[in-house]
C-alpha cells in the first residue's frame, strides 16, 4: 500500500505541534532543540507551527506533491500519533481538514 502521506504533508502545514519538553534532545528525548520553540515551562512546539499559515521547519518538499519529514525518526509524539493510522491507510477528520486547507481532496475516513 502506498503511503499517501509522502505526497501530502498537509498536516505538517496546518496545525500547531505542541509536546512535552522531555521530548527535546537536551532533556533526554529525540526532538532537536534547534527545531523547537519554548511554549511554557513544560511544553515546547515545533518551530514554524505557530503561525497563521503554519509549516513545520522539519517538513521538506511541496505540500500535495512530494514531502517527507526531515526528522522522521526523531519527531515528537503528536506527529507519531497523528500519522500512526495514516501509515496503514486509515485517515481522520483532522487529516481531511488539513488537506482542505491546502486545496487537496479528502481521503476516505475509517468507518465511512
């Protein structure tokens, strides 16, 4: 099965990605500190995802054509959780909201 996420990337350019600071490499996690901004004393967010037109700095390529995560193995938990079902062909309403924001057609949602 082809992973449609590799030709989409809309989620990486649609939502704020906040995560626990313990996921930062300086705190023993895997997310590079250089790609994160402080949010609170306990949370950080992926750089670029807190704008009116968000786009994670780790996203490489053109949304809707060919993309990949530049830190795929080091990505934070919200990214792992969001993409987990998509990797097996199960998509969510949030996925389709992100796709709509970029003018991409919806994917079939599990259970529809």
